[in-house]
């Protein structure tokens, strides 16, 4: 298969403003005040679609990680697809003919899922340079934090091929471990709100686990509010959220610019939407709008139509173009400051 020719990123004088507003806003942030340049990347299963165009003849290795249905097919092959993966997970537990209680069945299923993820992860790293567009974005020094919605650790390993989760985990085991659980890799912190293949029984996938996690999110939100810098309503003195200590991934959802990559942002991920609603409510007063961080999503014209206006679209004709444009923009902004 011949690779598609790259598209040229739109410019202000060639494309209607609504098509490039997201790119223009992001560029303004990257070239603006350093205290306002607090960026978090939020990555989903869509990063595993990238080998489809970079290494199409070997793309099958990444397919199990490319969507929740494909991953659940390996663990719950007899459970029908659903528009809600969390419901499919619950039904798969109930459909089991084992004599165990539901909690024990779920633990076994999650252990199997982690083994599947580990095997698939090893396979994708046999594809040389197939994730190069993703690696380029993740490696930017302008994004110090990454929130991964995936159970795999591909994002970490793209920056450190020898990454060992057992040696790099921080605050991963307490009762609120999924709020504080992260890995340190090359000066970045990778957060996993739903757990990962190394957390074993601490995964959040079913409806019950989402509900339990949901109940824990208000405390870190209130903790953030108690530590939030006081607003002075002076444009010349912007709030420096970067100086705050990041204690949970909720802090990032409240204070940093977010760029969603490779995620459908479906309404099934209740914890993410709860955090986003709290974020927007925090800046609801007109006088607080000056301090509100931006929310971006990398997309194409036909995707993400369901998202509210708070999302700024980083629109591209194809995702392969969008990844390249974003990588170029992040690294160019870094180079210009050397």
C-alpha cells in the first residue's frame, strides 16, 4: 500500500476561520506567556490506529489495543458488542458459568485482560517506527503530563523502550490509587485514571467500578479549590498553575490546557466527563473566563460532532495529517525558544 501524500496545514489566509480556530488558539498558547503554557496530553486507544497508515502490512499486531470492543473480544468472546463497553464488561461477568461470586469473576477477567494487553504490547513494538507520529507528540517538552485512558503502557515505552512499571510507579496502591497512580518517564508523568496492565485488580472498566471511582472525585476537586491561586483579575499577572503541586490527575483536568488525542470522548467515561464539568464550572463567572484553560481535540471533519462548544477542534483532513501538524507545532515552538 502506497502511503498517502501529506496535506498542508491550513493558514489564516487560506481557510475559513472556523476551520483553523483550534490551531490558532493552540499556537497562541505555545507562543504566549510561559506561566500559561501548562499542557496535558490525554491519549486514548486511537493511538493504536496510527500503524494503520505508517505500517499497514503489520497493523494487525496493534488491532487488539485499537478499540475497546476488539480488546473485549479477546476476554469476552461470547458477549455481544454494545454501544457501552462498560455494560458489555458487566454482562460478560454475569454470563460466566463459573461458580465464583461476581467480584472474583471480575478479577479473573481483568487478569486475563492484562495478559492480553501485555502480549499485544510486545507485538506492537516489533513494528519499527510505526508509532513515530505519536512518539514525536509525546516527546515534546511543552507537555509535562500525559493522561492515558488505556490499560497498555505503549505511551511510556515510546519514550523509554526499557520502561519497567515496577520501578517507576508512584502512589499506585492505596484505596484512591487510581487518582494518584502515575509513572515517571524522562521528566514526564503518565497518569492512568482507569488503571493499567500492571495494576491488576485496580482496573476501572465496568459500570460498578466507574460509580465507585465517581464517588471519590469530589475530594480531590475540593482539595484543588483549596490550593488554587487567588485570582487578581489583572491580565498582566496571569495565574501560574504550573507552580502548584500536582497531586492527582484531577488537578490537571482543572488547571491545564488539555489536548485529547486518539479518543472518541464518548459519554461512557463518566469520570472524565465529571472532571470536565467541574473544570468548566470552575471558570463559569465572566470575570474568571480570562483564566480558563483551553480544551482541544485532534479530529477530522466527520468526527467528534457530539462534543460541546467548550472543545476547540484541531481539525485535519486525515488523522495522519493532524498528528504530523501537532508534532511539528509542538517541536517548532520548543526550537524557537532555544
